[in-house]
């Protein structure tokens, strides 16, 4: 599992950081997503998918 | 949609039961989640009541929020006026203009920043509860608790003197009152803007440790633009969380089993807040968007230039997404509700709102374990004519 984040699309709503703080954070300047762990353990898969689903701007995606 | 279905003429606002969206909207959703609706000006637009369809439209930048393109779904003025835009009022802008403003502010509303505010929100909450105790029962929970907490917080964050609140709370109430005349709305906006422009000038001379001072010092926005940004944040900070706290407490008081969970189980509170947001869906009409090109949504082909009005309340009760959604169940997984919107305009202040509610509901219920309504539930005055739904007053005893 590999997380891709498009900061150009991100609107800083923070749903990712709220859902999965081990994996996502937000930049102090403009609130856009910071991926802390781009290849999180497989056990976090469902939670990552949930964060991707909840992102309002479609900034997050998961590849393999 | 069957041809026999009469076309809905304008968006229904009257709610048959205090916590449920208008029955007509639920009926329409069960027939067809996207269907035709005649708008107040005769425009043949659309009504969207399904969860998946509403979410798809909110995430789709082929739908515009610009006021000059919108038709109003209600005969009253609503929030859908075609008045020229106030500079800086980015809720009514599409990308990329919207992006510029949003980027300047998002850093101020991160999850981490909001967590740092927690101790201060606790303090504010406790001091309101102390005051309630001192003054004694009965109290109007809106005036003594639900409104002051978010108002104090947004005023402190923005750097707006709380002493001036009477003035802007009055103007803000005119803006969200769907029965206000256009003249009154225009006057209230002007009044608020001239107040805020004065404040911006003051912050330029005597900067403080607040958001408005920071934006002034950043130098990226003109005084006019800063006024519009401050106007948006001030109104949003006032009308939304206050109504969630008022209406949410009312809902809990009439569902004692659910209330007990929020009061007694700290681990249940975060989810309970999501469920209250979903169940109550206080955005009373809209949002409305206009298609910039032809877009297919579900079975419907929405043509360029046609307006669509969503019912977040009906969408958040869609049985396809939330099983048994007409029941308040604070233990259901309620994440993914549309109460903060979706897409690029999803509420900027949502993490602040969450923290305020996560602190305020349990603090209130623990301080006053005997909290109860001071009047019969049917006598609680509901905000049926306001853009943001809720209660006008909530008389309580303890
Ligand atoms: S949820 Fe999406 S829009 Fe929000 S901060 Fe994360 S990546 Fe950005």
C-alpha cells in the first residue's frame, strides 16, 4: 500500500489527520496534508481507505 | 421518476417533527434521489435528496457556487441572492479564486491548532456553567450556554472584541432570517463590513496575537478582502455551533437513553458528536449549485445553467447510506455525513466545531445531571424560518 497526496487539491479540511494521525498531519503554514508514513503497515489498510473516502477534495489516493 | 409525480414547487422548509427534515423531502428521496423542482423565479432546476448524488455534486467542480449563476429555491430572499459578491467572501467563489483565500486560512484551522485551543475552550465552558449555577434555574440554554461558547471562541480567535457582540449578533440574525427583506440584509452586511473594516485598520496600527492581525500583517489581502473574510468567519462561527449545541441538547433531553451515554461514557463522545451532526443536519436549505456544463448525476442529465438544490438533511437520512437513519443512535458509525458539506467548500471550521461540541455537551450534562426541559417539548420555539435550523430558546431546569 502506497499513499499519494496531491497538495494542490487539498483544501486543508483535516479529515485525514483526524482519522489517522499516525499517517497524516497538516502543514503549519497552509494546513495542507503532510504524509508522515507513505507506506503504512497493512493492518492500517481499512483506516487508510476510510481517510481517503472522507477527504472532501479527492486529494488522497492509494496505489500498490 | 414517474410522470405522475407532481413537480415540487419550491423547497419545503416546514418540519413536521422538531428533529426530522420535512417529510416531503424524505418522500421525494424515496421516489427519486434527483428530481425536477421549480424554483421561486420559475427556473426549472433540480432537487437532490440522495446521499450518493449529493456527495458527488459537492465534490464536482463542474458545479459552481457563484451567486450570479444561482437561482433561489425559496421565494424568500434566502442565502441565494444575486447581489454582487463581497470581496473576500470565498464561500461564493469557485476555484481558483476560492483556493487563494482558503489557503491563507487553513493553516489556522488544522487539527493540531484546534487541539491547542482545548484548554481555553474548557475554561470558557466551565465559566459559563459557573454563571448558570450562580444565576440559578430556570435558564435559557441558548442565551446562557449554546451561543456564548462559540461566540467567545471565534471572537478570541479572530481578534474581535467580545463586548461588540450585541451589534454583530443582531446583524448576523438578520442575515440568516429567511424573512428579512433585501433592504435589511443589505443594510446588515454594510453595517458589519464597516465595523470590520474599522477593526482591520485598528489591527494594522495595533496588531494583537489573533488571526485578523496575522492576516493584516501577511499583507496578501486588501482591507476590503479582509472585511469579507472576517465577515464569513464571524457569521459561520456564530450561527452554526451555537445551533448545534442548542438543538443537540434538546434532542438529548428528549432521548434520555442517548443522553446517558454522552454523560457517562467519555469514549462515546466523539462518535456521539458525529451522530448528532448527521441526525440534526442544521443547514436548513441548500446548498445550491449551478451546472457549468451538462453533467449526469444518477439517472438525471443536468444541463449547463440549471441549478441544483441539495437537502443535506434528507441525504444524511438516506437509508442506502445510514441504516435506520431516522433514529438517533450515538453509537452508530456516523462518519461520512454531509453536515459540513463535501468538496472544496467543506467547512473550514469543522475541527473547531467538533472540539467545542466534544467539550461542551458532556460538561453540561455532568454539571447538571438533572437537566430537563422547563416547558413541554412542543413549546420549544424552532428556527423554521432561518437558514440555519435550531431552537430560538431552550428553557431548562436542573
Ligand atoms: S482530508 Fe483531504 S483535503 Fe483534508 S487535509 Fe487531508 S488531504 Fe487535505
